[in-house]
C-alpha cells in the first residue's frame, strides 16, 4: 500500500469517528427534545383536566362550637382542635405583611401567581445542595392549596395548584390574596390547639391582637410559616428567634425595612406569652355549668364543627324545665 493510500485510510477512520460522535450527539438532542415535548404535553394535559376556580368551593374551616344558656347568652365554648379567629381587612398590620412577603415570596407583587424566576432559583439551590432547601411555591399557590386542594405531594397537585393560582390572580387583587393567605395558613400548635390564621397566631403566641404586634413579633410569626412545629417558640425559642432574624434580614434586602430597625428588633427579640384558651364548658348530670381550664397537650379535643349547643339552664344557674 502506498503512502498516499495509507494517509487516505487514516483520514477516513478519523472522519468516521467524528461522524459517529455527531450522530450520538444528535440522538441525545432529539431524545431531550422528545422528553421536553412529552413533559410539556403532560403539564398541559393535567392543567386542562383541573376544574376551573369557579367550579370549586372553599373548604369549610369550621369553628369553635358555643354553648348557650336557655336565654341565649353564651356560657362558653366546646374546645376545638383548631383556633380560628377570622380577621378583618384593617386588622392586618403592614409590618406583618411586609415580613411575610419578604420571607415567603419576595416577588409577590411582580408575578401573576407563578414565579418562574423563583422556580429556577429554587431548582438550582436544591441541585447544588442535593436536597430541598427552597420551594418554588408562591403565596398565591400556597393559598390555592389551602383553600381548594389537598396537601399530598404529587406533580399533579403542583400543576393544578399553579393553574388555580393564575386564576386567583385574575379574579382578585394582591391585597385580597395576601390577607386571605394570612387568614388561612397554620402557625403551629400550642396546648393541643392549632392556630389557623394570623389573628389566632397573635393570640396563641403573644396574647395580642395583630394590630398590636411589634416588629420582632411580626418577624417571628412570619418565620413560623416555613416549619411551625420545629420553630414553635414554646418548644425552641432560640430557633424561632434565629428564623425571625432571617426574616428581618430579608425585609432589609427587599427594601421594606431600615437596617437600624432590624438591628434594634434583633437586640430586643420577641418573647412568647402563653395564651389562656377560650373558656370551655361541660354540663354535669344535673345540667350545672362547669367551666374547665385549658386542655393540656395530651388531652383529647373536639374537631372543628360550627354549631351552637342550647343548655337547659339560665344564667342564674337554675334548671329550665323540659317540656
């Protein structure tokens, strides 16, 4: 074989290797493209199968049942497993709103229900840390889950949640969404009773109305949303205060708080004040009124059930004859 023939043979071998590499790359690109198209089709299919917001009904949260005397006056409440105290629009302090937005959804006022930038950021952080350290759910998505969807962890639920979030944004203002969110999220459990909504949380942790919360207290409550059980100040005050400091820093970074105010709040952290539960009532064999102390952590409680119980006693303690 001549030298020129050997040269042509070597070149043909090298060219064949390059062609195989290009072919392999093309196959990979096509596979990724097909997978992407399939994923998009899956998302579209699940979203299309989700019911419209107008066809859904908010879950009934229930409330404490009250016990009334024969004359209609209130004797007390039957203890429920959840404390819900619905708040009016003017009861949500701006500091609390700012703290919640800064730590839970800093682009709340910029997105339309789904924060695509936040989803990408969370995905990168989770990939780098090789575990879930950030979530991509916006405040609107969390509200949709609380009001209409179960809390199961599936891709189908996440897709439906995103679809409902966009519909909520179309139908309601940002302020309505934020206040509804603050009025419906869980803030943890104290003494066997879970605080649902900010008014119940302010009462159960600080024995205050929301309007009276300090900056440090607002930051602590906003920090509870991520993990209310682990950050419960009655269980781990240091953890709750550390999370509150993170909230304060987030407020400064978002331009919602001056650095000096954040520093002052860190130097004077919130101190939880145990709340005395609503008075509970039981009736003895002779229908005498007995007001019980708050239930302990290991005592059974009654599930939420919005109803009134009419007792056959009057407010003077006399039994009303049954007919």
